[in-house]
C-alpha cells in the first residue's frame, strides 16, 4: 500500500496512469464528502475504501486532477480527486467491469470541466505523459 503523503503528485499520477494502461484495478482510500439522511452534503470529509478500474483522467476548470473509474463493488462510474487520495494499492489482476459507452461518459464529464488535449505517441512512457499533461495545464 502506498501513501500519497509519502510521494509527490507526479509519482502518484505516474503509477495510476501505468495501472490504467495495463488495465490493473486499484484499491484506494480517499476522502469523500459526507451526506446527511436527506442526501445533502455536510461539508465533512470521511475516508472511504473502494476497488476501482480507472478508464480516464481529466482536469477540472479549477485545476483538480480527477480519476474517472468504474467501482468494482457497484459497477457504477465514479470520480475521485487525486488530491483527496490517502493511499492506494495496485493489483496485478485484469479489469472486470464493463466501461460506459463513449457518449455516456462524455455527457457526464463535460459540465464544468476544461478540456485539455494532449497528443503523444502510443508507446510514450507514463512519466513523459505526465510531463506533457503538466505542460498543457500550465499553458
């Protein structure tokens, strides 16, 4: 288990991109916003542990890096902010949960998000892709 407090954001992102490329699930412990009995957000952050299959990494207009993933327990699409990850563990097994249709994932991710297009060769190493993403965000 790796703790994100012990590594840089670049290291964490590089490892998660590699897991996504190799289609290895990841068990994460992350902070999520607590909700009351009526479903309203309370503003309190509570830890949650989930095993996810990452299929996309996006950047919000506010500059937050967001992991888009399928939750293995529920089979639903979930989003996790990278800065709210506490720890993670990458598995060596393969993905099992089917991905959403391209139209469905685009409809959900375009609201309130900035689009950053980064082109790189298919065989581009993950660390190089993180550098390209950082340069695109800085522009």
